[in-house]
């Protein structure tokens, strides 16, 4: 699923299914809240500990949690990959519509968002997949 989302991102053909960490936390709470309280109580939320705990307890999870926790993790990984790739995917658009801006200043995505009506479909999809804009 992550690979297919990245391929869609690179090709600009479709919007990849991505979520922010906040959205993922909400989805996990909705689908796995009771499972986390039962099997992962006291575990630090960072560094993938909850995902590891859920994976270790896969056979004990509720149906809703078992059906959703892996796809939620994959969607957050797809979002992180999209954020790493957006500047590369939008390189040509940035050069054309945002000349003189220095990468790393955090202003290229803002410029591309302002130029959204003329930015390529590939770049637009990358920006949406990265979570910088909604479609």
C-alpha cells in the first residue's frame, strides 16, 4: 500500500491516502483505544511503541482495531514519504513560479500554494499528499 501510494505520488495520477499524526492518533483512539488501554497501558507513545505493541498483540485485538491499525500506520508512513518527496516532485514548478527562493527557508511550498492555479497536477498532488493543502 505504501509503495502504491508513493508511485501515485510520483506519477501525480491520484491522491495517495495519507493522514497526519494527529489524524492517525484520532483514528487509533477510535478503532484501537480499548485495545491500547488493555494491552499497551503505560507505553510511551513515541518511536513506534504503540504500533509495536499492537503488532505484538495482534491475536488479541478487537476486530475494529485488527482491521484498521496497520492501514493507519501505512497512511502516516505515506504522509512522511510524501513530505520528503514534495520538493523533488515540485522542483520544476518551484523554478518556474518561485524563482529566487532558497530551499530550506520554508517558503517554497507557500509560494507553490499561492501559484496553485498554474502549478502542475503532479506538484499539486504531491502537495496534497504531503498534507500541505487540501483538495
